[in-house]
C-alpha cells in the first residue's frame, strides 16, 4: 500500500486520473479540469484562453465548439451514410458492432 502511494506521489498525473475515475473531481468545472490535466500531463503552463499551442486549441474546442456536425463526423458509420447519399463511393463496411463482445461472437 505504501509503495502504491509513493508511486502516485512521483506521478501527479496519475493522482488526477485516479481521482477522476473514482468521481472525486465531479465538483470541478470543465475549464479548470482541462487546465489542471494539461499542466499535469504536459508539465508546462497550460492556458486555454487564449489558446497558443495545438493542445490548448484542442482543449478550447472541447469546451466551446458545440457544432453537431463534429459529433456526427466522429461516427464512421454515419459519415459513410452521408457520403453515400452524396453519390460518392466509400470503403466497404464489414460490420457495425455496439460492443466488443459482438465482434467476438461474429
């Protein structure tokens, strides 16, 4: 047990991940959480406003870009349908699965 605590203290990012997985950081707003996570992960000043680096810009987009098109474009199957409706060819779809277990039983 003591060795586990020492290991966590050497890696502060692991503390944040552990706390987050256990739900202990739910009180924290998204902007503060992403700023702390960025500092711990990258080991540098991490400013979301105004974003200067690529990582800062990605996190800014997570917070402020609520375009429904982005959500749809993240779904490969849904994008295939949109592209097909436009009359363009797409790669063959071998299957659509909702869970890992469905892939194993297929």
